[in-house]
C-alpha cells in the first residue's frame, strides 16, 4: 500500500520525550503517547488515543478514537514491574479497545500478531498471545494468559477465561463464555460454550480441500464417541490420520495446557 513519508502530529496531542515515531505516522487531535512507546512507519492514531507503557505498534496499524493501548494490567499481583505490549502490522484497533502490558509472572509480554481486527470495546488482557488475522468482535474480552492462534474469530459479547487456548481457525459464537481449550477449526456456541462441530464456513473460505474437511468430520466423530479419555482418542487418531489438519488438532490436544478441553457433544 502507498504511504505518505511525512509524519503529521496534531498540535493538541502530547508526545513524551523518548517516544519513537516512524515515518509517515499520523497522530490526530488529543492523543497521548508515552515515553517508552514505539510507533512504526505508517501508524495512524485517529484522535483521543492513549498509548502508554513499553508498547510497540507495528507498521500501518490504525487505532481509532478513545482506544487505550499499553496501560498496566488489571491484575492485583502487578507491582509496577516493567512489562511490554507488542502489536504487529496492519491491525485495525477500533473505538474504546483496551490492550494491557504483561506481568512478570506471565512472561512479561502481551503479544498481538499481524492483520487483526479488534472491534469496538473489546479487551486483550495481560500476557495474552494473539496470532495473525484474528477478529475479536464488539465487546468481547480475552482474560490474562490466553493463547489465540491464527485465523480465530471471537463473536461479540463473548468472554474467554484466563489460560484458555483457542486453536487455529476456530470460531466462537456471540454471547459465549469459553472456559476450556478449543481445538483448531472448532465451532463453539451457547452461553456456557459447547463445542458444536467444525467451523465449516471458515474452512471453505480458506479453500481447504474436501478430503481434508471429510477427515476433520471423521476426527470429530472419533473424538466424541471413541473409547478412552479425550487425550487417548486424540493420540489414537494421530496414529491413524494422514491429514495435516487432523494432525494439527492432535498436536493441540496433546500439548501441555493448564485447562481441560471443550469436547464434542459436551459442555
């Protein structure tokens, strides 16, 4: 995309000494940028945006009015230690979004990948790790330490419990509380979050082959109805499958986690 090389700072905005401002950055009226902030080339802050803490925002990201980016965690264990927020390139961060820095106990860094859309009023808490092309819809919230993999969509007014992992390509329906890990490409809906099959629409939009979708359907059935524990079924599935997509689910289920899983047909 084309980008103006001239940096534009509105005279009503405050940029503290030490802040790093790249080429072609635009800072609109009544913004406040802290001393430890770094804005890469082409970043736009529309107006009334606060960027504080040790925060880096990647190139061509646009932040809309009244967003508060890089403030301290909403965690009573936080004692003022220096932690960070890293935001990647080409994100769209809409009105009233909040994103916090990390905590010492959680690794010290909250990370957001590239090409995400964070709609009005959503929240990304301390130490969350958010992948690329993630969409978080209006007023949804990620609690601390969540891991959200690439291409996930989280519906409006939903909440994701702390330490939960959501696998690549999964979709969370609106007004859903997610308290356990979600397998890649899963579809979760209902107020208390039930795994209700696959994100078929997302798979088809990505051009996933019919054979892989068929393999994923069979995998969901085996995970729901096979013998043994959920992890046992997943390991057995891993021994039998030739699909890379199914293998991704197996690797996700057998990886270390602090949470249990939303399982097919169970809440």
